[in-house]
C-alpha cells in the first residue's frame, strides 16, 4: 500500500526524526552489564556461540556511503511482503504512536529524497507465508520483473537462492553489509562468501522474532519461589537450575488422577515448531554447523547435540511436568493466561499481539537458560522459520537504485525505528516491571540464527520430541544419505 502523502518538506521530516531520537537517547538509562555484551552469535564447529557485531547502540554518526543528490524521476519501487513484514512498511499516516510515526516518516523521507514511490504488495496475512512466496517464485521463474525486492522468510531463502531466484549481494553496489544496520548473524547462515539473503534494521520485526521465556509471578509467589532475575544477572541461570526449579511442580488440580490441559497445572509449554529448536540451540545443539573452512557439516550426532535432545525430552516427562503443545497454536498461550503454566516459551512480538499485558497476573521476561555457568552468555534463537529476510529477484534490472534504497531504508530503520521498537514499545508498553526491562539486554544481546537442512525439516519437533522418541539416533541415521547429498549440493553451489 502506498503511503498517503502529507505536505511535509524533507527538512521538517529530518528535524522531527532527529528530535525524536535525541529525546529517546536522553531518556535511556545507559545501563550496561559486564555479563551482557550486546552482540549476535552464530554457531561454530563446536556448537558454541561466536560473537558477531550488533552496533545498534553504537556511534550514531555512522552514515551510509551513498551518492548525493541521486533521484529516480518518480519511479515506483515495488516491495513484495510476506507474513509479518507488513508491520515494517505498511503505515498510511501519522497516528501519534511513536513507532508508527517513525515508520511513516522513514518511508516518506526516502520517497522525497530519491523521488520514488514505495509500493507494497502483501498477499499474506499475519500468520501465512505461502501466497507471497509462491507469487515471488512464479514471477522470477517466468522472467517477470514485477518486484524490486522481496521481504520473505529465512526458511525458504536458501532453497530459492540455490534455484537461481535471488541476486547475490555483491551485485548490489551500495549495500554495505559491514554496516551496523545489517545483522551479521544471519550473514553467517550463508555459506562461503556468497550472500543471497540478509536481515537487519530494514525490518524491525526481526527483533520481535527473538525467542524468550515468560513466567507467571502469581504462581511463583504462591509457592514462595524466587524470581530468576538475579540468577540471570549472576550468570547462574542454567538448564540444571531451571530443571531443578520446575521438577515436581505440575499438579492435578481437578483431582481426577489424569493430567489434562483443560484443568491442570503444568510447568512449561511452547509451540511445537519453536520450543524444541529454541532449547536445542541454547543448550549448544545444532543439526548442522560450519567447519573451519566454512563448509556445512552434519552435527546432530555430536555429544552436545544429543545431550541437548535428551534434556528437551526430559522437560515433557511426568517428573518435570511440561506440556508439549502439538495440539494447536495458541493453546499454550491461553494456558499461561489461565494460571496453568509457570513458564511459557514464546516470541517477543507475541507478548503484545496476544494480550499478555491485559492478563490479571503479572509476568516476567527472561532468556532461556544456558547450558552451564561456563557459557559466557545467554544465546537466544531468532525464530528462523518465519523471520523476515531481504532478497532481490534475478529479474530486477535496476540494481543500482535498489541497492541505494535498501541501504538507506536500513540505515533509517537503524537510526530511528529500531530504537523506538526496543526502547519505547518494549520497555514502556510491554514490560510489567523494571527487572523485566533489564532482561532485554540479555535476551537481545546474543541473538543467533540456526543452520538447517531440508532433510531435517520437522524431524526434531515432530518425530523426536513430538513422539517422545529416545531412539532418535536411528531416525537421523535413516536421513544420513539424504542430508549428505544436500550438503554436497550446497557446497557445489556456494563454493564452485
């Protein structure tokens, strides 16, 4: 949808944006913590986190290296959106909401600066990702240049790239992936030195796909259990501590001798497509990693990965009282609101979208526990199935214009929109207490993206955890040849 124009000049817009960010930075506490470096992480050969740059709070004087006085004669720049990426661009007018207005002003500023019209097409709704992706593939494969850029999802991007749909980013002359407005974490999900999809502040919704745990304070207070905040800060919030905390807490509230999700109290839950991968990642497990040469290699049989799977399976036993939600999306969310869960595994954006701020009980936010105290930080997975990435179709014949607009959109997002999303929306509208606000630096400080192979799609969540199958080694063994063949295709595409 094209933004509805208002009679604002470029200088007035710039002044408003500068004033907004000045006020925002003036109100920031500036708090830091030695145990919470603000970086992203990726997995290396050992499966541990490797720090990568995330300089969103760094020098605001950094600017993009773009040509001056470049305009494009009223050209329409068509952006195909998928899923949640509509919230990143589809703003029609100012409403007084600071995040909304920052997006509106960013779009308008880019339009007036470069004499372009930003046009959005979104064939999906909030929870669907198929129609836009199908339209993108159909257009590119038929040679149709209907779209200049596609804000799709990570899950499909590698295969689309290998099928020849996406432009390699070295062909976009003004996109500088070393700049802080591009997330270096997702760059390392690509292989070799070829980059076909990126993520960053061009779509602030990426932050919302960061995963975390929330806990019900009423239930904690009911049994006199201490909130985990201090443990997080002390670096002692580990899986063993978490497991020891929830052990034996599940209760048959209606006394019928059978645990059921309608009436009884469970310890933790999460959606089947999220919680197994979130815990597997934070416990150091990965199905696929890169070796010292950057080649993908199978890692599911490593001791750390298998141990992580066993720990996840433990959570959903009678002893630890977890409920694995493969019944229906949202079931676990309603249970949390109804005081039927101590902990809920969730994505950040869902806190506001599903009305958790309106529930009668207070809740707290914390990162997932780390493997042990030796781990230097808490690693939080960005939900890779549906997180937005930026791809440019091979049919795009205006790569110079595209690269200029993408770079400036990302820069403006980094400078004005992401701070609003992080500091205003999350720390003012969504948190219930200052201690939870303090947790954001732990939750966002080390975001990571997960490697994956098509051969392993839905294996961990459906065939292993979903069926409580501890003979999972044989499941992965049966897929070994398929996974190895896929890795060879990846090597051929990226390294030859």
